[in-house]
C-alpha cells in the first residue's frame, strides 16, 4: 500500500458524549468495538465512516476499573472489587441503558480472558488469593476454584487493584514439559488443558505458575524482578516468550524454557504497548511509535498524537486520544521513519559496563548523603555556638509574662493560647493564671535555618518556683517554626513572689550514637514576679454560685474530731499575733500630679490591676490622708497611706505583717514616683545627717537586745532614714 493509499484510509471522529478519555476493547467473534471510561460505555457494532454512530450507550451505576467483551455480554470490574455483567441481547439501537443490577461477585482484584466462553477472576481471601473460573452467562456460573498460595511479605494489600496485572494463556503438552520444572509443578502430564499464569501484585515482581482442570492449589514462583514499574505484559505461548514493557521506556524479553533475557531501550516512555509478531507498537501518551523487537535502533512514528489507548484489528489501528478523538488508520501509515545515524549510539552500548555505572551511581548517592550530613552537622555546630552567646539570643528572643486572676481576662487580652493543663483547673477558686509569651524580634537567616531544621527537637521548659520550693514545671513542644508561642499556666496557691525560669532547649543527636542525645539550652530567661503582680482585685459580681463552697482540710478535721471526741477534748483555733512592719517612701512635692499621670503605672502591672490601683490612690480621700489603701496579697494584707502631719515632709507609708511583701510594694510605689519622673531634683534636708548620727548610736545600744527592741529601731530607721532619702 502506497503512502497516498494510507492517507486515504485514515478516518477519525469525535465522541461528543464522552466526559473523559476513552479506553477501547475489541471482540473478534462478533466484530464489536467497545469504548469506555469509568462512567460510560459506547458500543459500536461496526465503524461506518465518515459518521459512525454507536448502537448502544450504557451508563453504569458504578465506576468501572476494567472491562472485558464477550459475544453477548460485557463483564465489568468496578473500583470496589465487585463484578457486574451486562447483557447485549437487545435489538434496540441508540438507546440509553442504565445498568442497575447487583454485583454477582465481590472481593475481586483482577479479571482476564480465559477462553472464548470463560473468564478468570483473581479474588482476595484474607491473606491468600483464589483463582475462580466462571462461564460467561447471565449468572456467571462458577466452574473451577483454585487456591493460590501467596506469602504475606510479597502480597501487596494497599491499592492492590491498581497495581495488579493478571495474564494467562494455554500451553501445549511440549511447552508444559519444558517449563514445569521452573515452577516445581507436580501436575500429571496425562491431563490436558495446561495453562500458564502470570501475576504481579506491585508492578515490580512477576510471579508465575502452571495449572490444569484438576488443579486444586498452586504456589506462585518468582520469575523476574523489574527495576521499574511495569506497564504491560504480553505472552507468546508458541515460543514461551514473555515481553514486559516498563513505564520508563524499556522492554524486557525473556524465554521461560531457556531463562535468557535481554533489554531493549526505546526512544520514549511507554503508556500503552501491543506486540504484533516481531514488532512493537507503543505510545507515551503524546506520540505513537513502532519498533522492531530485534533492537536495531529503528523507530517509525505514526501521525496520531495524544494517544490514550488503542487496539489492532487486522492491518488497522483503532486508537483513542485524550481529546476524545477516535482514529482509524493502517499499521503501515507512518509519518516518517526515524533512523539513527552514526552520531547516535544505542543505549545497550553505552550501558554495557553496568558495574561501573552502578558504582558511579552509588558514589553519587553516598556524596549526597555526606552533603546532607555535613549540612546537619553545620546546623548542630551553629546551634551549640549560639547557645554560648546569650547576648545575641537575648536580642533575638523577647519574653513577656502577665498575671491574671480569672480566665475571662485572658480571653480579652489574647485570642489564642496553649493550655498546659486541663480546662477545669483554670476555673478553680484561688487560682492565678500566668500568661507566658515567647517571641522572636529579629531573625537572622542562620538562626532561622536552625529553628526551622530543628523544629521537631525544640522544647520550651518553664519552671515556676517560690523561695526554695518548685511549684510547677511545664514543657511545651514546638510543632512549627517558632515565631510566637503563647501558653497559659494555672497556679492554685496563695503566692506573693514567683520566679519564672524559661529555657528553650534543643535535642541534638550524639556523635557516635544518635541515641545518646545532647541537650543544649539555646536561650534562657529568669523573670521575678514580685508582690505587686499578685494583688487581689475585689469587684462586685452579679454572678450567683449555687454550689456550696468547699471547706478547708483543717475545718473538716476539726469537725470530724468534734463529732468523735467532742466530750474528751476542747478544740479551738489558736490566734497567732503577727509582727507588724512599716516601710516609707519620701513623697515629692508634686506627688498628686504624678499619681494622676496614667503612664507611670500602666506598664508595671496588668490592665485590671492598674485600673484598680489608679482608682484607689487617685481619690481625694487618699491623697489628703483621709483614707487608706488596703491590699490583699496571698495570705497577707498591706495598708498604704499618705502620712502628712503638716510639720514634716509627707511620706508614703506601707505597713503589713510580711516584711518581704511590704518591701516589694514599697519599691513598686517608689518606682512609680521616681523612676518615671526624671524631672525631680533629689535633695536631702540638712537635719537628715543629725538624724543618721542619733540613730546610729541607738542601733549600737540595741544590737544585743530583744526582737521587740529591734522592731522599734527598725521603725525609726525606715521612717527617718529611708523615708528621708529620695528613691
């Protein structure tokens, strides 16, 4: 046939009704062509060009995974492993048929043609497989079942339907005798109808077996392990030749009787392949080619493009494209011939020294691993170096801690926070809430790389302590790039001073053994929360709690003792007399204006505490020494008042039973009065020096006196010396 005749034999049309790319199947017995995708089936009894029309249009109520065509039936395997059968024994043409019948078989992995009248199913049964032969009729009548022994290590259960390829073909008696030893078969040669079975569960390893009509159980034997994913397997039963097409564009041919194999490297990848005598027709989804199986390096290209699937009918090729165009053309209708000239070298020649190439690839892979290891070690070394530069890390990280008395205040101030304890612990009585915020202010690319690469090994350790007692330790795992981390810690205790220690710790693997980890403190911060942060705010609340308040443990023990031993003991609660200490701050002349200036106190404590204190010490009664400011901190009460007798300079007096708390509150007010007001001139009255000399003599006289004597001297020292000095 000439090239002009080939062009004249070209035909094409577009299937407008198709919603996706079409596969194609051909039945030689009735010359029926079936085009299908997972949602539609188009049946053509005969392609009559130029305007062929389908005779039947079927819309299944399931998604098709594979399809086989028989004389009067179409067998469909859906994506759920169920098998459906569609009868073609109806005479109406161009009709829409909705297949709604229930499936006849389930748990089916793959299907393939066995004989013109029977079909072979591969079914999954727990950890084993079952070969089931059925006669193709309206009921798919079972004829034979064969147990297939498969080891669990080779049986791929994940997405097995998309990875499994099942092939079978009949064997002559001579061919069976040649290969039965390969499969360790004990089949009796007196039986006929021997068959070859080929299976791959993962598109990498090919297994095989032989069986006949009397076989009850077969064991798969490993035939070949492919270096890449398998696209298709073709079997020629006459010479026991198997052709395996790999997606990467390589053909592997091997004979079962000689166990010899060789490779053919094509010019492109393989999407679909069909063997026709000694030639190979294939497509990569973009172009379509024909090549000889003798590896002569000659490739012939067809004109069709974007080919999705195709079949060969005699000397004609019927193919579908991704654009739903269906072509019909001659197998000899080439666009042009591709012959490699002397400047092209066959791949087999280049890859002849496979051992050398494998070694080169291994060295490249090892170098990549070494480069990755060096990059990791660079990160570890930089991390250790930065851990010893706290001056740099203090500029990178910023810590902010606030104290709240109830959870509602936290929600108003922060939109999202990490809760370190159960939610109920944040609402218990006498619970204070510590809000901790760790953020990055300035980020250098080196520090950013460290925090990004080691994010899985970063932990934030927070230790809360009061005096020598550790109150609580909290660990926060950093789950993403550390930019800002906010977390909330509840403390159920009456506290007046808390030390917060924050450490950003990174876990580094050991040098000789990765299990021997090295913990490095990348950043550390100590924050001391003094008494002013724990001032209790008393507000009128409209909330009525119906729950009875819980009694203390001491009260419960007392009541129990009175019930059991009330007639024997007189139990009473002892009242302890606490010592009283006073601290003084010299008030500047404009102290009333300083107190009314909101900027001084706003940054010292949280908003609610600031608003409460500001409203109290800005009242006229307090400033005119007509009222006192009573503060409750932990179990202690502190009284703040302005002492102004009209003769001496005014003083701010802080008194209470706890010396430490009184000292903290004294410093708090002193910072408000002096630290934020730089315009004050620090002057000392000349009488101050006389007072110091007189008090020095008094201290010498009482140095070995009682504690009561000391308290008197302490009161004089605080009022006359400390109260006379500007802070």
